[in-house]
């Protein structure tokens, strides 16, 4: 992170490290917390719910939902997560917007046809932004994307650049992009939030 920030003449303080703990037990979160990490990413509402009781005494944490969210789990997600990075439909935004506390929201954008089904198309953003802004309980902070997996981290660069351009176009500043293998490229392209799992916690093993 420091190297990529220096190369791109960026202040490392402007880049948030979200430690991705999916498939790892609550003890992994506690160990990372003891080392100073405060932001954690989880993919599944139900999986995280099982870890929450073991984390109740940790203060100052921010939990990010980074996996696809179904509308019927929006209420539970709003209770458990401070940030939902994967809002991709006006319907989901309105469900989350019924939350009684304010949560930060990022819009997941799908930038290539090889990407999984989740994520809004760039041309859907104006409607989605309006839907989120129409909900007082939602604070819109930026855009998020997951490029199709490719071994070469440079292959992610066009997606990252496109996300930055889209954010600029819509007047948004937050950019959640970059994972273990391509975080340096993401930082060079302006990431304000990187989501890192295996580089911190080791292999999850492929399901
Ligand atoms: C699992 C996951 C990550 C972390 O991936 P690593 O390659 O382990 O760093 C980041 N973002 C999302 C959306 C994920 O699902």
C-alpha cells in the first residue's frame, strides 16, 4: 500500500484497508483487531451474524458488507453492517433505506460482461443514485467494483480507471476497488478503499 501510494504521489491516509474475513472465524477478526485493524469486510449476512456475538466487546469497528445482498436480507444487513458496498438496485436501496440508523452505502458497478450477475450497469447509475439520495437513512459514499478474475493484475486497470471516471462523472469520491492480487494497481488508479483477504489471512481454499 505504501509503495503504490508513493508511486502515485498519494497520501496513504486516504486509502482505507478493509480486512476481508469471509470463511474465517471470529478469532481471526479479534487477532486483526489486536494488531490495529478496525475495518472488516464480510460477504454473507448469515455468516457474519454467527460471528457477531463473539465480537460484541470490540469498539470502534466498522463492518462492511461486500457480497451481493438480497432485498429480503436488507433489514438484517442494516442492523449488522455500518457500510453496505454492494447496493445495485433502487429496490434494494429502498429496502435498506428503511433502516432506523444511518448507514454508509456504495454502489456496486458491473463493468464487463464476464463479471458476475451482481452490480448495476453504468447507465443505471443516475436512477440508482437518485433512489439512494431519496433515503435519509442512507449516506452515499462512492462506487465499488469487482473486476473479472485474471492472473495479471494489470488486466484490472481498465476497470479501475473506468470506475474512477464514473465516480467523477457523478460527483462521488469513494472508490472501493482492489483485492489481494491487484491492490497496487487499484491504488495507482485512485482507490480509497481496498478489500484484502488472502494477503492478510492466507488461502481460503477454493470452494
Ligand atoms: C473475497 C473478496 C475480497 C478479498 O479477496 P482476496 O483476493 O482474498 O484479497 C475482496 N472483495 C470481494 C468482493 C470479495 O468477495
